[in-house]
C-alpha cells in the first residue's frame, strides 16, 4: 500500500515522541505532568445540571452548524468581548478549534494561487494542526520563525513578495502557543493590510484569548472589521481553555459570510456536529462571564508563582497570556530534549521539548533550546513543581 508522501513525511506527533524519549527512564520523584495544555480547574457549575436536563437529546441528530440558541450566544459573546456585530450566519459551531482549523483549510485553500502551488504561512513554533492542514491540501508550508528577536510573533511581512503572492492562508495564534506572546492591534493591522495586498486569508487561532495577564488581547476579526476588511479573517475559539471544558470539544469559527458558508458546506459532509446536550451547555458557557473571571484569577496566581520562582533565572520571560512557560534551557544542560530527560530522571517532572513544536529550517529549529511547561495544576502543586524544576535545571549543575 502506498502512503501519500505529504503525510508520511510528517514527523511523529509531539506526545508519542516524548513517550519514546522518556521510555525506560524512571522518574526521580513523584511524577508531575506539565506537558499537555489540559486545564485542571473546575468546570462551570451549571455544566452537569444542563447536561442532565437535556440528556434525552442524545437521541436526536443535532444541527451541524449549531442550534440557533448556540449561535446567538456566540454572537452575543463576540459583541460583548470584541465590540463588533457578527450575525449567526457568519458563525459555525465546530468540534473544538483543532477540527475547525483543519477543515477551514480544506474548505478555503485553493489548489493554486497566482498560477502556482498555493502556500500557507505557519509560525514556527506552532500548533501542529496547521502543518497537517497544509499537507492535506497539498499547499507548501512556509515556516516563519517566531523568536525572541521578533517578539515571539512571526514577521510575515518579511516573507519574500513572490512567496506572499502564492499565499492562500496565514495561521496566527494569539496568545501564542507555546510562547504566551500577544499580537498587538498594530501588529494585526499590519498583517491584515498585508493579507489585503497579497490576497490571502488569516486564520486567527484565539483559543487562549480569555487567559491574559494585563488586558484582553485584541481579536483579529474585530481589527479587520474596523478596517473594513472583515472578509480577510476567520477567527476560531473554543470553551476548552476559557471554561475548562476541553472534553466538551466545543468551539466556533466566525468570519465573512462567504467563507463561513463554504466551511458550513464542507462540514455538512465531513464535520461531526456537536450533540445537542453539548450545544446546550455551550450556549450557557458563552453567555456567562463569571466563571471565566474566576478562572483567569487562578491563572494570575500562577503567573505570580512562576515570576517569583523563576524570575531571576537567565532568559526568563513571563507570559502575556495563555498558560505555558516557554523556558530557554541553560547551556550546560543542552537541548530541550536533554532538559526533558534530566527533569524526568532527576525531578519526576514531564515537560515538552520545544523542538517537538517546531520545524527545522535553513535557519535552524527555533524550539531546539526551549521547553514548554504547562501551568495547569492549582497554584500549590504548581509552586512545588516549579521549585523542583528550578533546582534541577538552573541550580543543579
């Protein structure tokens, strides 16, 4: 059996790679897993009640695009959060942002652009679905470094004009996974103008947008709307991080009417609709901000813990948003893989090597000397784990 090269050439996914890296190594202390972005705060209190009240609706086929109540709730949230009006016809429910980010590429990336193979811009490091989406549509992935020198945001404007003319889609994540950096309004304005000049779409992955330190991150669709260019952006968000409901697999995509209509059309064939009880819980979650405020306060506690414990370590940078630390590995330790093995064998802490979230390019791999650390446990266990991490990596020699 012949396997398409565009998929066989993809590297192994990050977490199986980590399991192989640590295979046969016993943890040096009680294990603490700080690898995956799975929130461990309490789910909203209304979740169980609404799910129980609607349990019989598991016996019905749900609407693929979302119930009117869910779409209205999302529309209302976008209006309150971003100050723009996005009618329900410009929104579709998706099975978590990963499904939406993938299917949107299938629906909206042309086979060719400017008479050549289409290209997709991807920040490096990045959320891995961006690359597999590019492979699925046979587009050329163009990895653009998002490093300390660039403020941990990709400088797409520095891509060669002849490449930009072939670009069909540019992925962006703000707050960024893994670096925790936020795209400013000025950055978004420049990127949207670039998209208009070179005729491409921006897929704005905003699933961490409600976890922030100082101020709510600006939304790309809101900025584009104010510029009169709303059709240039498709925004994606979900309840996974915002509401501690990753297992609900409930998100949305919103954008121009034509783009969302095309995504809805594809998903009517290939997308898995959210069960009605899930849609009922989702509508309530988008309509409620109290639990989100409480959730954000818990992350503020952990930002403070991380700053206090790691603030004086070389190269430490506190995240602007999200819940990951992007830590440079001390030179005497080696690479991110070396750090992951050391932390597991000596301190019992699992972290993710940064290279597993990046791609090798002619300029190197921007994640090679980093690790990603997820601040998903409560503040107390997080403080204990970060203390062990610091003692092992930065003071253990």
